[in-house]
C-alpha cells in the first residue's frame, strides 16, 4: 500500500537516541527509520550531535536521503537554523514530528512530582516539551507549510497527560501539548495542514536507560505486576517502533481526514 510519503520532507526532533548499550531505539529515531523506508527525506534534529550525525550517515549509506542538524529545540536560533537547513537541503517541509523530550534534570524524577517540584525541573519540562514543540511548529508552519498550503504535524504527548502523573511537571507539560494540538489543528486546518498527537503509555526507550531498575516504573517487577493484574492490554510494554507506526499512519495519506486527534498508543495500559 502506498502511504503517500515518497519524496516528502520530514523534520523529526528527538531523533538520535540509541546508545550502544541499550536494546531499543527511541520513538523519534524509530519514526525516522520508518519514514525513510517509505521514501521520505528526513531531517534529524537532536541535542546528541554525535549520534545524530552517525544515524544520518548510516541512513545515507543504506541509500536513503537524510541529514542531521544539531538542534536544541529550546533555543530560538537552533530552531531557525533547523528550518533553514531543511529548506536549503530539500526545498520544502511536508512533515514535522515533535518527539524531543526528557524526564528530569537528574534523570530520576526527583523534583518532578508535586509537592516536591523543583523550579528547574518545571522549566526544563516546559521548555523542551511545550516551548520547543510550539515554537518549532510555528516556525515550520509560517515558513513552509502555510505558504505551500499543506503539511502534517505530529506532537508526542503521553498518557501522563491524561492520568495520575498530571501532578508532575512532566504530566502538566504533556497535557499542554495535547491541548495545543487541538488548537493548532483548528488554526491550521484552513491551510490544508493536519495536526495530531500521540499519547504513548510506558515505552521501552533510552529515556529510561539511566533510571532503569532504580526509580523508573519500568522494572521487571513492575511489568510482572502489570501483567498479573491485566493492566497491560497486549501483555508487553511497547517499543519505539510501536509508537512510530502510529505516527507514520498520522502523517500518511491514510489519515487524510484525521486532524486534532490525541491518539492513545498504549496497548490498553491502565495503571492509573
Ligand atoms: N518512553 C516513554 O515511556 C514515553 C511515554 C510517553 C511519552 N514519551 C515521550 O516520547 C518522546 C520521545 O521519547 P523517547 O521515549 O523516544 O525517549 P528518547 O530519549 O529515546 O528520545 C528523546 C530524544 O529527545 C532528545 N532531546 C532531549 N532534549 C532535547 C532538546 N532540548 N532538543 C532536542 N532534542 C532533545 C534526546 O536527546 C533524545 O534523543 C518524548 O517527548 C517523551 O517525553 C515517552
């Protein structure tokens, strides 16, 4: 089936996290890999410059079209340079996937949960997830998608936006992204631009690498408990590719009539 992605230009943020000692790539990297397989040209953006450059090189060596632009999405000049480089390299931007994200300053969630939220953690969560996604989307919309009167945008929210983790800096930032998606879809619909978001449940990605088996909920014991209590609809945690497939659907022609949707991609996880 042709997904209508051949020749399309896609920016994917948070696209470069697959440490050699971790089995699963992140959602952004997984999305970039699926996009190039469908014939899209990808612009990888991440703060991890070495990994991003290596991924772009590896994709090009496989015959795909990819560039990496070192980007901190919280920085206005980086966002502008990212759009400049994408337009210089490929002449258009058809797809934007805002997947950049992080958990907390110390990687353990300390300072992320009320009543112990630290202002530094609050600022980080809002700068990366909300400000980064909102202002990059605005720049891409103004400079590429509105003039060309077409575009597909996907935000990465979280089940944390819809459940008990709403009392964390992370959860409230993700809730802001879910709600921004709806308003953005309404504002951009008249230009032929579709805007959706995915809300993944717990996904096995490198974001947990430093906290695994410590404070992260993703421990073998936690997974066993969820299975025993039938809280995992499909009997396993997801991987980056599981979420990437849903993102691919949303940016493809198959979703031509789908906009302002917040798609739960959690295989029925109910841990709230
Ligand atoms: N893993 C989960 O359980 C889960 C669940 C729901 C939502 N999410 C969200 O999914 C998205 C992707 O995360 P992931 O799980 O694939 O983890 P990941 O660590 O593999 O990917 C996140 C990427 O974002 C990059 N990044 C962080 N700060 C950045 C910045 N300022 N500018 C540019 N890039 C930056 C990181 O370097 C990393 O490559 C994130 O927004 C995360 O919050 C993750």
